[in-house]
C-alpha cells in the first residue's frame, strides 16, 4: 500500500467519525506530542556534561560511564573517545 492510499483510507475514515470521537482523537494526539516534547526538553535541560577531570579514579568514571549509556548515544559525555568501552584511561 502506498502512502497516498494509506492516508486516503485513514483520512476518509476520519472524515466519517463522529465529532466527539474526532475531538478525543485529536486531544489524544496532542497529549502524546506534548508529553514527548516535555520529556525531550527535560532531557536536554537536565543533561550536565561530565569530563574525566570530574572523577578522581578510573573506576568511578567507569561506573558513571556505564550508568549513563543511553539508547541513542553510548557515550553522551565523551568519556570513551577511542570507543573501546573503557572510560577515562588517563586516570589509570
Ligand atoms: Ca576508552
């Protein structure tokens, strides 16, 4: 099914929905968008960049590095520049 056909099918379905159902659907979509935007803004604002100099031992840096691995970015703080899974080798 092409995108055009897909949209046509669902937009026609939307056209024949009851007004109250449309309002509930639109509110639901808006709530989901606002929730994702809020989560994203919170995520961006609460991020505090840490560097190797913020840690006194490699073990401490490694523990933090492993706790901060995200779904998209494995090293958001740049503690493992050579990407070998070991953070802040300079502290060894
Ligand atoms: Ca490394």
